[in-house]
């Protein structure tokens, strides 16, 4: 258990490329959101769920929060989560990453030190929606959110002390780095279903 950290699940996107609510898609008889919730419960003492509209049918212990600025992307969800968290750290994760391994999360947690963010890098790309953020990062993120020109999360990270963790430090926790696969399109989801059926026929 990572006791000094709150899990923040980002499930408020509009899922335009998928064409439907990604978080509700079923994989192996379980929604993507429920799979993410179950993983976060294994590792964190508290969970926040960033939503566009309140979701029915969830455990009442899961606090659902909405963005102060609607339609402003994941940065708005992250700001809301950092503001609400009662711990000095937040682990932000998208709800559409069904292969995320707990070993990856534990590896990143161990590298926090005095940094404001710990962001993994896979295939040469930062993965800011499977990353740790100190609540001290909130002022910088809020400033970026208040400026329409800098609302991209990756751009906002430039104002922080960020520990980027490259693949070499991650592969012993997840050899193929499948943890960082997200499901954005119907084709992505069809491939996820195929993989699941191969492993759990």
C-alpha cells in the first residue's frame, strides 16, 4: 500500500474517437473503469474519480469529482484531484489502460524523492496519465489551466521538477511495457478483446 498517495482515476473524457463511453466498455465481463478501480484499491488508501457527470452504481466510498472548467481536458481533472486529495501525492491514471501492472506503479512510487512529478516514458513518449504528482504541483498546473494556450498536460509539465523514467528502468516490472497501452478507438478495443480471449479463453 502506498499510504501517502491518493489514486485519481480520470474517467471524464468525451471518448470522441471511441464513439462511446470508454470507461463502461466490458472486457472479460468487467468494465474498464471497474478493472482500474480494483487495481487502485490494491495499492492506495483513497481513490478519487474524475467524471464529466456522476456515475451510478459505484461504491459510495469512491468520491466523484467534476472539473472546475468543463471540457478542458485531463489537466482540469488533475487540478481538481490535486485540490481534493488529502495526501501529499496523487497517482493519476486514465480509466482505459487495462494492462497496467501494479509492479510499474510501485516502481514509479519508489522514484519520487523530492520531485514534483514522476512520469514514465514508453516508446519515446511521456505517459502523464500513469504518473505520480505531488500536490505542490497544483499552483503550476492551475496557472497552465487558466491560460487557454497551455492547457495541454505535457506542456504544463515543463513548469515542474519532473523525474522522467525511461524504459530501461521499467522493463523488469513489465517486459513488454503493455502497461502503457490505452484504448482510444474501436480497433484498439477489438484488439484488447482478442488479447483477453487468447489469455483467458
